[in-house]
């Protein structure tokens, strides 16, 4: 097969019947167009154009080739156009099960209403995703934000404090005949009691973390599952207040203590640098940062 660059030049020259016009269309010089056509003619072994003053008229062989090649380039353009249109119309977001269920899905409808021309696909998984390969457009991930080569925006801090259901707290305080204190926690039902975050919180609350029960208690694999287990009265669990404000406001969870601790992690918006200017990604980033700001401005319960 002849070089595709030469075929492209021939198709433009045949359509325009003019080497100068073809050169302007392709961003080349007229001499470069003539060189590519000549190389193609030598490859075929027959002239493709009859050069006339101000015009390049196709020979019979050129007339046979031009329509088929024009259709081929139209098909190529249509294929790329279809892919581009599909990509422009669909935003794929990958995030964790916890962030999706406790924060994002409560608000994502607002983005859809603001951008009805854009479909949104939400993939909830902790698996690594290759953004540069196009497996997703953006990622919302937990971590310290140290992802070399990525464009990141911090969304919320992952701080934590014990929470439980109001009914569970009422029952505990009825047994104690007083308000529950941080020092009571090591002897009360704790979810994921071996989690080092319990050690951090208890230490900062002035409690000896060594008193927590080792190897006992319910163990779950995500904060989303832990929060719903707490709503079911399964015990105290360490949760991030910003993710559970709706449940606290609606009386499904309660935060008994003001003490909130952190280990320096957060949730981040992660974008591959070469995609940061794509319109659908820019629109989502602007909406998401505004949604985070609005959530932070909401009154605390």
C-alpha cells in the first residue's frame, strides 16, 4: 500500500483539481503537494493528473481512484467523529463505594440537571484505574494527594469521630445512668476495634488506647458499610462527619463527642493533565468544587 500521506494529498488534489488549493487545505506548500503526487505516480507507474494552467485534471486512472479514496477518507472521518461525539456526550466517574453512597450520589443529580446534554456513568470500585488509557474521565479517590503526574484538587478531609444510632446511645446511657464518656468506649461494642484510627482518636481524647478490646467486634470493609451497620445499632464506629451529615440531620446517626481526629488523608479529584481542558471534565470540576464549597457552608447539626 502506498504511504497514507501521499494518498491523502492525492485525494485533496483530486477533489480541488488544484495543487495550490490542496496545499492550503492540508497546511503544506504547493511544492510538497507536487512531490507527494509525483511519488505516488511513480509508485503506481502511471500519471494521475494532467497538469494544466491553474488546474490539475485527473487522468482515467486518477478518475478511477479518486471516488473510492474519497469514500474511504469519509468513512475514517465518520469513525473518528462518532468516537469523539460519544466521548463528548458521556462523563465516566470512578470513585469509592463509600464516597459515592455517602456524598456524591446525594448531589450528582444537580450536575445532571445543569448539564442535560451530558450523560454520566458512575463506577464504584477501589480498583486502580488507568485514566490516561481512558478507563474513566476523572477519579475521586482517598489518599494523601501525592499522585505524581496527575492534576489533583482536595475535596474534603477524612477526619473521624465515633458515631452510633440514637437508639443505641440511649440504651447505653440508660445502662450507665449517665452520659457516655470517651473513657467508656473500650468496654463498649466497637466496630473494627483493631483499626489504628481508634488508637489515634482515643489517645487524642485522653484515653489509654490499650484498653480497647483486641480481636473482638464487627469488622466491615468500607466506611459506607460501617455507617449503615451503626444505624442498625451494631455499636460505635469511626466515621467522617462530612460524609454523614444527612444521616445525622435525619436522626439516623448521632455524634456523641466533639473530638474529631485526622491522619492527614482526604478525598481528591484526580484528572490526567492532558485531559484537564476537555470541556466535559472542566464542567464537572467546576460543579464539584462548587458543590464541596456549598456543603462546607451548610450549618452543622
